[in-house]
C-alpha cells in the first residue's frame, strides 16, 4: 500500500463515517460533527488525489471541502450567542 493509498483511505473513511452516522440519525446533516467529518475527509481525499494527479477527484473533493466549510461556518454563525447591548 502506497502513502497516497493510506491517505486516501483515511479521507474516505471519514466521509463514510459521516454518511453512516447521519444515515443512522446519530448526527444531523446540519451539525458541526457532520460538517467537520466532511471537511477533513474531503480535504484528505482530495490531497491523495492530487498526489496521484487524478484531477477529476481533486475537483470533486475540492468542491466537497468548500461546501463543507461553508456549512461549518454557517453552523457556527447560527450558534453564536448574541451579546447584550446597552
């Protein structure tokens, strides 16, 4: 097993964990855990694709990472506690 195979396996495992946990209703697709698993999984899988120069998956995982980051930022914004103003 090459280094790129190991890296890809870690990334895909994170993506599958997110999928299974959401499918089993253990986590929600709107939660931070789901977004973080997708962000890290897609980024790692994208990096592995970059290492082997497989551009279709670099693009796929890059877009997946951007969407996951957007979802995470949106979740953080919605969960922020408003400060009192005087």
